[in-house]
């Protein structure tokens, strides 16, 4: 292939790539956390497998009760798990998936839960 022809082909490729990028749709923005009451309840439902529905574990469970626990205590524990400052079997992995706002919202949700609610 002729050197000039190869250079022209490369120039066309670069121009086409630049044009495609210029008209490409923007990268998707991820949704902000859903911190509505329904959204927070949905986030907290992820905890039910281990900590029980609404944070009330099954009788005799060795896992901590989340319902009625102070929000400050839950926030501190979750951040310690997330930041690797508190040992855990799985909580350090789970906590990494939540933002500060989500942790605070779930902590408030669990603090408001009572046995009969």
C-alpha cells in the first residue's frame, strides 16, 4: 500500500472516530439514592435475610437486633464495617455498597422499628 494512501486512510479513521464521539450519547448518569420512605424500606429489606424482617431477628438468633437500635450506633457500626475498622464475616462487603446518606437513612428506619410495628 502506498505510504500516502495509508496516511490518508488513517486520517479518515481518526476523523470518523472523532465525529462518532462528538455525536455519541452521553454516558449514563446513575440515579441518586432513593431516600423516599419506600426506597429506604426497600434498602432495609436487604438486611432481613440475616437481621430479620424490620430488623427483628428470629428468637435465639446470634445476630444483633436492628429494630429500636439508636441510629448513631448503627451508623457508627456500618461505617466501621465499610472502612475495615470492624471485623466481620460479610458485613464489611455489604457495607461497601452503601453511601453515607443510605446508611443514615437505614439507621433511622431501623431506629423507628418496634416489635408490633
